[in-house]
C-alpha cells in the first residue's frame, strides 16, 4: 500500500479526511479539509477528487464538500448495527409516541457511545446528540449504561483519562464515576440530570442480546427538571425487552 514520506498510508489519510466532518460541520472546502486533516492542500485535493469520483464525497452548489450517499449506503450495511436498528425501530417509535420526546439507541465504539438511531418530536427538549453522532461514555446516560456493562479494562481506561465536562453536573471525578457505574449495574438503569445540557435529562437502560450480553443502550432525553423520571424507566425496560425478543426472532 502506497505511503507518504511520513510513513502514513493512503487509507490513513483518507480516514482523516472523512473524519474531518463533525457533528456541527456538514460542508467544507478543500482547504478546510486539508487543515482539519493536517494534510497538504495538494494531497487533500488529489484524494478528494478520487473520493468524489467514487461517490464517497459530494460537491454542493458552492463547490463545498459533503459526505456522499455512497458512503452512507456502505455504512448502512454494517452487520453490527443493521439488524439491531431494524429490530429496535418499532419499539423506539412506540416509546417516542408515548413520551413525545427524544428516543435513541446507542452502541459502544471505543470510549464513546455511537448513536445508531434517534427519533424526535416537535417541541422536544434540547438534545445535542444526532443520528451517527457520538458522546463520551462518562457524560451521557446511554454511555454510562454501556460503560457499566463493559469489561473492567475499558472502565479503567476511561477512569484514567481526563473526563471532560459539558455542564457543572457532568461527572468528572473518577470515584464519583465508579459509584455511578456500580449504581447502573445494581439498578439496570441510569438517570442523568443535566449532564450534557442543563435543561435536559437523559434516562437509559441496557439492551441485551438473546445470549445475555449488552449490545446497546436505549434512552430517552426529557426536560430537566422532570417531576418523576421513574415514569420513563418502566417504558424503557419494556421496549428493551421487546428488542431482545425481536433479536431472538432474527
């Protein structure tokens, strides 16, 4: 595989280019991409041309670059999420209809939770997550559910790293996080009041595969403060059990 003078492969450079598109940035110029990916403009221009030709990137009317439909098409076939999303969607829809707030499904990806499905409604509370977006495990309800059910190696890795804060309520002390994780394992759910946004509260439960392992987290984001966050937990458990049954049927 061809490598640059720095020893970096073409694939590594392409991954950096594609990774330059973040949650709040949907369109970039070649110069922006080169800067974000830390690549020479000439190199970025050449690689972008090939990516556009393959449909992995697209140009808009202003010649800015966007993620292409072909990339979305390829990603949608990921076996780890395809069957899970299909099994979960009816239960997410029922949950969203009952709560009239955000419902979302997240999976573990490194030290983040990656949201593979998200439904919303007009007038829902503020929610910083989006479909295909990610958050640190320690800061979100879905992330805490996944971290609590992960191996001790990943837990210690997260605890050893700096824990960034989104609000004054975001847990950032290792001992507090250890206590939170123990509570999630004990209660099989978590309530996060104002961890990501002061006006929002996240509530999440684990989703189990038929064999018993936790494969996802199912959550809702509702206004904070809420009179009774417990009212959402039973609905989440019912939906999570339904997803497990649907996975067994597949």
